[in-house]
């Protein structure tokens, strides 16, 4: 049985009392009282916490879900601010100074260039025509931002929307537009309204190229974008073939200027005539009015109840459970519709819900999240110079099957445990856990001079204390006695064995303890 399968087999819902306590703690910013320990009498025991997999602390639960993994700094911050103030801050990313990530991304200057800037560099001979370097730099930037950005929830949502409105990167036809798509579509609207995000995507050369609309003509409408707009981006599998045909006809004219590579509406190439897409109807009488008709369709689709349910369900899958509670979805659909597709109110309602509070143990990390969470919980700093480590981190994610932005189909990477439960993928994760912990690869992450004291402070007196302190540091919990004994036996000791000054376990072998704990089912959970 794989680690993920073991984790899922032991997963269970938190009891009602524990969930209520966690929800209350969200308001007060204090940890939930351990089940059964309060003065009010017997309560339902939290089976996950009892099993020792995850702590019942709602603050750590929020960090595991709303970030790419807790770090020592983020744990200290949320304990100081409390959950509510921490979430308020994360929902306003522009207010968060991000100097470390800004400096790291500045080393990838092509990753944020506009279409015009990339084409100008190609014309000046500074880049080759169809050069993939800007796309590679954008791809390398993804794990860097996930690990070291202070705007963690924003980066999680950038990842979410990059999958929902996927444009594979790198891929040849978007060589000049994919970086701009990231900056002016996904990142610009990640915490805005879905309606604005959808309209920005529909009028961007990267999407129009990726899904072939730039090649669609009034005489031969291409149905690819029209179909994915309905099936993947908005309402789901609720359309008819006639809906697709009418959507494709209406979308004609949305294209790319051959000379500049920029978005261009070509009225002469727009197919006129009445259209009906689901419950949306439009006379579509003139070529000059075609673009406005498309925007009306997109607004209609964004606020459609089926789109609301699809977006909310995907958010619940990302943040709550692979099979989220139907009642929570229904509540959040109303929030989405009442707020005219604004995403921040939906996230606020999700994270403050009893269903979220009760979902500890219900999600498993993807490989990219595992990689980011490993470096974040170890507290390692970024490389002081250069970008070779960027490529190494990207390669680690790629080797685990999760190269950022590289998912080929337009559906985006899956976000359920079953999609990632493979022995080979787990072996890759286990290898990079030890590589990172030991400093063997990448070699220039900034680690404490004394790894042991940098991790847990004073040297413990016994092996049991050493293992407990390290487990709390990495996992938030101590392990069951038999697991502590098994780890001590790896060093040829028992939990009561004294830690001597020159023991390898607190020297060159300490990274092996870190690696084994990071390989545990506890750490696999999001």
C-alpha cells in the first residue's frame, strides 16, 4: 500500500465538537481545544488527531490549505495575527510587501515581458524568433513564487486559475504571448471577479492561439474554443452541439494581429446572424457589434448558475476535500452569485465554514505542493545568486510528473489524490525530500550553519526527545510510540538512549531523520 493510500485509508471526518471548536478558533485566532479535554464533558474525539497524522490546530489547518505549506515565519505570523486578520491580509495581496520574491523573479527578466517587448527583442536579435526562453523563465518562476512569496494565497489562486484556464507552457505557438497571459490575465484577475478573468482570457492571444480561435473564420468557424469555453471554463457538460456551433460562430472575429501578435477584433471576419447558447440569445446583426455580443455571452456564462456551481465545486475540491460536502457547495454558489462572480467573498466564506474546519486530513498534496512545502517547512532561504537552482526545482517537480504549467490538455492538472497515487511518483518525492534536507541538491539553498539547532534549538538529551522535537517541527505532532521506536532503531538506538555529543544522528545523519519524517503519511497531507 502506498503512503497516499495509507493516508486515505486512515482519513475520516472530524467530529462535530472538534469542527465547532475549530470554527470558533477561526474567529478568536486561538487553537481549538483538544477533543474531550474541556470542562463541558465528553466530546467526539478527532480521529485524525488521535491517529497522530495531523494536529487539530485550525491555524495550521488554514496554513496547509491556503498556502503552499506552513513555514516557520508563516506559523509565527498567523499565531500573532489570528486566522481572521491573516486571511484579510492574504486576500489583499497588493498590500503585502514581497521583497524576497520580487528580487528572485527579477533574475528572470523575460518572464514578465509583454508581447511587444518579446517581439522587439526578437527583432533586435536579442532573442531568436519563436524563442522559448521567456516561457521557460515563466515556468521556473512558478516554484520560486510558491516557495518564497509572502502572497501565498494569491499564488495558490494563480496556480488554480492557471489550471482552470490552462494554456500549456512552454508550447511553440504562444512563444511571445504566454508570459503576458500570466501577467495580464491570470495574475491580474486571480482575486478579482471571474467575469473579468473570463473576458480577459477570451481576448488574449495566448488563449485564442492555444484553442485555435485565431484561425477561426466566418466561412469556417473553428469549434475548439467554443466547446472548451462551455465545457471547461464555464457551465460544464450542459451544452448541445448546436450551442457549440453558435458559440463558435459568435466567437469569430476574435483573433490575433499578424503584424504585432496582439489581440485584434476583426469585424470583417465575424459571422453575423442570430445565435442561441444555452439560455443566451443575441441577434448578432452586425459585424461591428460582434465583439460586444461576445462580451455579453461571456458575462452571461460567468453568472450562469451552472458556472457558479462548477467554479465553487473546483474551489472546494482544491481547499476542502476531493469529494466536497454538497451543502457547502450550495452555500458558496449563493455567495458567488450574490457577489456577481467576485472570488474573494467566496474564499472568505469557504475558509470560515464549519465544513472547512472539519476537513482536516481530507486532502493530499500534489507533487509541486510537496516540493514547495518541503522547503518552506525546513525554513531554507533562496539561492543568493543565479538561477540554476530555479531549473533544479522545476526539474524536481517535472520528475514527479508535475512540471508547473506544462499540462498538455486544456483541462489543467488534476487536484485529487487518486491522480497522484503512483509508486514511482512517491519515490521521486522521497528522493527529493532527502536531497533537499541534506543539501545535496540543490546545493545553494541557504540553510542554518548548524542544521540541528537551526531546526529545533537546543540539543535533546535522548533519541526519543530528538525525534519528538523534529516531528513537531516538521509535522506539528509527535509520533506514536512504536514509530518513534522504529526511527530510533534506524540509528541503532532506543527512544531512551542518550544523545552523545558526537552522535551521527545529530550530525551528518540528521538529514536522514528529516527525510524519513518528510516521507511520512503526515507530511503527504495538505
